């Protein structure tokens, strides 16, 4: 008997398995880092979000400046929002291109441009 729910669940599982495969062996090699300290994993997450925010600001849509000249949104927050949206779309069977773009940011050996913190 055909069960649409089971097919959707399997498709979701396949997307998650693909993500793990990318993080483990197709470029990022997360297992080779031998991370056991949650703070280090958190540091990778922070860097991913910050670099994604920087990429968005430089390549897609610049963050608006407030009257005093500061960004209206931090680069970290800008990137976090984008990474979160990309993951939600990946899980929700939406556009997967966004997630692929932010995953590529993790694989870059040299950033396109360096910004002073």
C-alpha cells in the first residue's frame, strides 16, 4: 500500500544523510577534526554564521547603516538568520540552493576577503 507520509519521511532522512556525508567526507571532513569539546563545535558554528553574514553583506544585499554609521544588524546575526533559513528550507523540501551556498562557505580554504573584527 502506498504511504505518502513514509515517502516524505524517507526523503527527509535522505537529505539529512546527505548533509552528514558532506560534513564528514566530501570536503569538510568534520570527523578528522576529532572535536569532542562542545565549545569548539560552537566556535565552528559561530564562524560559519559570521562568514555567511559577511558573504551576504558583500555579495547579496548589504546591511543598512544606522544614522551613527554602524550596521543595523551584526554580520553574525545576518549570517545566522540565513543559515537558519537555509536549513529550514532543506528540511521543509523547499529551495536547497541556499543551503548548498552556505555549506560551500565552510569549505573555503581562503575567504574572498578579510574583514577586521
